[in-house]
């Protein structure tokens, strides 16, 4: 299994590319190497994350005190819409699969690249085109989209802002997602190294594989829905708008038939990363490997059955309401299976609390709060009170930002030495996690209370009794801004002038750690032959001698 | 018979694709369907379309949609198995299609839990 790589001799993928010249901008933009594509996604997606975060912080500034603070109501409407659209469609849906899936899926199964490298590059370009269309929709006359990221009918048919273009952008972005999914499924089925049986695949691969299925099956639904809205806007076809004889609830069904499975596109890969990090830092094989692998598939499947829990107050039938409420509770089962197995893995392990592990700890707390409050809004009776309040805003920031966002950083801090061959400042990184945890809770926990007290979402103004908690939350957003600067500069400065890292600083044993850091163009000198279970740490000794 | 993607589709870039990547692209060529079958299927599709159009004129209440969707499903089945050659493909492709089809079915059923009880 060990390749005996002598990293002094091997050229890394930075020194050797798939284009004629191995350096310069073109060697990146036209590269079909999955690692370079992953890094391009990393840069692009991080930029959008920062833009989205700036919108978020500006919104918090508006909400610092009652009344108009820094912007008008209409501007606020566009701000939360853009914040939502950027964070959802440009950051969190592509996030982990496009960056870390691209970079590590082939490495973890011992392949030279993904199955269709050119389609992989195409998916990046489609992403760029989609993102440019979003930006274009802000600049051309008509005004920035103001419907909220959910584009609900009938407002989205009647509003004069550039909705058609903005949702068309989401349509285009969908194709990028589908192509990535297609590529991953084919890669997993066809390109595993000898000995890499299904049940020897690392759990990140399982999670990305399950996600890829959702990407392929669910994304077309949003594409169809978007086209129907555009048809309705341009030709007045009465599909959704009640004034034209359409059914607005049908829009909500179709929107959430995609967008609920999409939340599993966001969280499943993150859960996969957690299943990688915990064994490595607990030095112990994962507890319940098969249960975790299968729970990914179960979540992917059950994720299709619960979409209408977003619609309890929409006016759909009572029968549908209780059925969907019941089904919603089922999703908690496979998610619980994962959390219990992770905790069991740590039991009697020898834990090394390095930054990636600290991120995961913070994830478990934040995601559990997010998940459990999900049950509160998932039960019909309580949701009637909490629907469309700040409680929901708090809930989804806890799951998306506290869950997937946190793990995006965890993955970056875990695989950083592999991706760049360098190391960041560990102390600053650990402090970053601590600050993140504190500012996160300061920023979002008050929103649970505000929501419970009745503060509705998507308003730029509020009643005086909400002022104290709103102020605390705004202070939290400043700390969050500073923390993000700390976390990101630590990474950027490590890329520029970081110390050279050891080949395998954490002592990981999955295949990506069996090659040099950063890996060579075709990933492995010799295609590895897999003889161990994925988290069998007895290989560590063997690996040390081999390299 | 497996054939290597490299030789046939010229999808490779400067990295050679892994030889493990075998897609059974030539499977269908080995099982050429006689023209007669194609014509028969085509006539079948036309008949089904005619039925859809006729039924649309009759008021069958709640069954209208059910019948229309059933006919559409039969038509897609014919197109996918015969015209798209899935009949002769490996089992894995059939599994993929089945999973997608079942998901779609579930989505329809659950959506109608709302519409039929409103
Ligand atoms: C610096 C970090 C962030 C801050 C300060 C922030 C703040 C906010 C605020 C104030 C709202 C508007 C609440 C309302 O008026 O209803 C909001 C909405 C939202 N946020 Fe964030 N957020 C941050 C990060 C994120 C991240 C990382 C994600 C996703 C991964 C995200 C996703 C959303 C979504 C989807 C909405 C709903 C938009 C809509 O109502 O259409 N946010 N956020």
C-alpha cells in the first residue's frame, strides 16, 4: 500500500499541469486536473462567502437600533435576498463537494483523476457563468432582486426587479451541480484502485457519493420550476399566479422538492468530513463504519420525503401537514446514528485537540442546537407560532453556518498541509475556533429568543422591546467579522509564507496521506493497492517506514 | 464486452484516463433491434397519444390526471427501454433509472396528499 514516494524527486501538481505551460493564469483556468479545479473553486467560493458575509454584517448594522439606521426598507429587501442567494447557491451548495470533493475524492479512492476531467472543468466554467449572471442582475436597470432567496409566487411574478435574470442564474448554476454529481458517481463506480471495495471507501467518499445522487435527481426540479416562473413572467401563462388561474402553493411544492433535498446536499458532505477528522485525531478506527455509510444513503433518501414542512402555514391540506410533520421526525434518526457513532469513536481514543478537531467539536455543539431546534419547527403545532420568525433565521444559521460552514473551515484546516504542502499557525488557528464559537452564539442565539417573542424575519425595523437582543446580535456580527478575518488571514499568509509541513502531520491513514504533499499531477507514483480497512491505524508504522 | 473509453471517445487529455474506467459503450451495437420493432413502438406511441387526446375531452373527474400520467409513464417506458436501448444495458443503469423513477413517483404521490385533500 505504501508507495515509497520520495517527495524530493516527485514534481507536485503545482509544478506540472495538464496545459502546455505549467504556470500562469491559463494553466489554471484551462486545467483539467481535479486538484487545480478544486483550488479554483476554493478561491472563487471563498470570495463569494466574503461578499455574502459583508451583506450579512451590513444587515446587522441596519438592525442595530429600531427605525432606519443605515439603509431604506427596499435596500434591506435586496440585501437579504442577495445574502441568501449568494450564501445558498454560490457558497454552501457547491462548497464542500466542489472544493474538497474535487480535490480529495479521486485521491481517497486511489484514482488519477475524476472520470470526466473535461466535464469537471466545464462545471467550473458553468459556475462562473451562473455567478456572473447573478452579478449582472444587480447592475442592469430594473434593480436588484428583492423576493428573498425563495422567490415565492405571486410576488416574484409581479415584482419589477430583475427576477428573470437572477433566477436564470440559479438555473445555470444547477447544471454545474448536476455535472459535478455525475462525475463523482461515475468516478466512484469505475475508478476505485485495486482492493478499494465499497466498504473500504473512506466515509467522505460515501457522503459525497450520496450527495451526488441528490444533485442529479433533485436539481432538475428547480430547473423546471424556474423555467415555469420565467414563462409566467414573460408570457403570462397561468401556472402559479392565482390571478391567472394558477396555484401559488404548487410553486412552493416544486421549490421545496428541490430545496429541501438541497439542504442535504449542504450537510451530507460536511458529515463526511467529520467522519474523516474524528478517527484521525482520536487515533481510533471509526465506530459503526457501515452504519455511518448507510445513514448517508438513508438521509439522501428520506430527504425527499419531507419538503412540505417548510409550508405548514401556506394553506395546504391538513392531511398533508400532519403527514409531512411525521415524516420530518424520521430524518432525525439517521442523523442521530451519525452523532452517536462519532461520539462512540472518541470513547477511549487518544485525542489530539488540533484545530481541525476543535472545529469538529464546535460543529457538534452548533449542529446539534440547529438540529434539535429543527424538530421544534418541524412539529406542526409549534411551527404555527414560529414560522417566518427569527427563530427560523437562527435555526438555519445554526445548521448551515454552524454545521456546514464550520466544517468547510474544518476541512480546509485538516487538508491544508496536503493541498499546499505548508502549515499554518496552529495557535492562531485554535484561537480562531474559540472566537468563532463565541461570536457565533452571540450573533445567532439572541435570534432564537427574538423569534420566540415574535420578531418576524425579513424586516428592516422592529418594535422597541426587541432592541436589546438585536444589539447583542449586532455586536456578535462585528466579532464574527473580525474572527473571519483572523481565520482567513491565517490561511492566506500560510499559503504565501507558511513553513513547509511534514508529509502527514496529523497521522491520517486514508489514501490521500499515502502520497506526497502536495500530490503529483497523477496523484500517486504507483496506483496503490488497498489492503486495509479505511481507518486502520496499524498502517501508520508501515507508512512511516515506507516513505 | 468492455471497451476502453480512451480509444473510442477521445475524451482523454494529457493525463491518460485510468484504464479501470470502462464504459460499456458498444453494448447496444451488439444488439441491434430490428426495424420492425421500432415501427411497432412508434405506432404504439401514436396510439397512446391519440388516447390521451381523446380522454382529455371526457370529464372523468379525479381520474383524468391519473389516466394522463399513466399513459405518459407507459410512453416513457417504451422510449427508454427500446429507443434509448436501456433494455440491453448493464443492470447498474437499470438500477439508476429505477431509483430516479421511484423518487419521481414518491414526489407525485406526496404532492397529491396535499391537492386531493384540500
Ligand atoms: C457573517 C455572517 C452572517 C451574518 C452576519 C448573517 C446575517 C443574516 C441576517 C441579518 C439575515 C436576515 C434576517 C432577516 O431579516 O430575515 C440573514 C438571512 C439569511 N442568511 Fe445569513 N448571516 C451570515 C452568514 C450566513 C451564512 C454562512 C449562510 C449560509 C450558509 C447564511 C444564509 C442566510 C440565508 C439563506 C438567509 C435568508 C435570506 C432570506 O430571507 O431570503 N447566512 N443572515
